[in-house]
C-alpha cells in the first residue's frame, strides 16, 4: 500500500529526496512517518508529519537537515534529505500510524505504525 522511491548512492554533503506513494486507500487522515534501519540497528523514526501537514517531528540526528512534507491530493509523503552523512546510510521506510488523526504525544514506536513499504536504500559515501 505504500511504495518508497528515491533512494540511491550519494556522496557526503549531498542531497536526496525520497517519495512514499500510497495506493489502495487514502492516508490523508494518518500521521505518516519515515523510519530508517541500518545493519545491526533497530528501526528508528526519523521524521513524522501530522495528517494536515501542520505539525512535524524530527529526530535530533536529522534536525535541520531533513524536511518531511506531504501532498494529500497525491496521497504522497516526501523526505528531503540535505547535508547527508555516512551515518545516514540505511534502508528508509515510510509507514502510516495505526490510529487516525491525533498528534500530541503520539507513540513513535514502529509497532504503532503499519502499511509498511518495501523500503529504499540510501547509501552515503564518505
């Protein structure tokens, strides 16, 4: 139901824009999140956006470098990644929160999200 694209190999300092397209149902009523998982590490939430796009969350590790946005008319969520670092190397996944609407104190655990895509690999060379 969610398909990620836009990953690839980039040099440190470079940029990538990831896209997450939804199909089969609308995700316009859901908090959407971008997660990443590096080898040997747990899946972590790096950015999230509320259903209307007015509220955003960023992990400290990506703050001021990544920007999440959404276009509900296109059922698509984006992650603009700038000033990429080698430690950003991971598989990036998008997912939809299991509960509609909401935002305040939302649970950032991966278990609270569903409709996972297949992921897109981001590799940053140093």
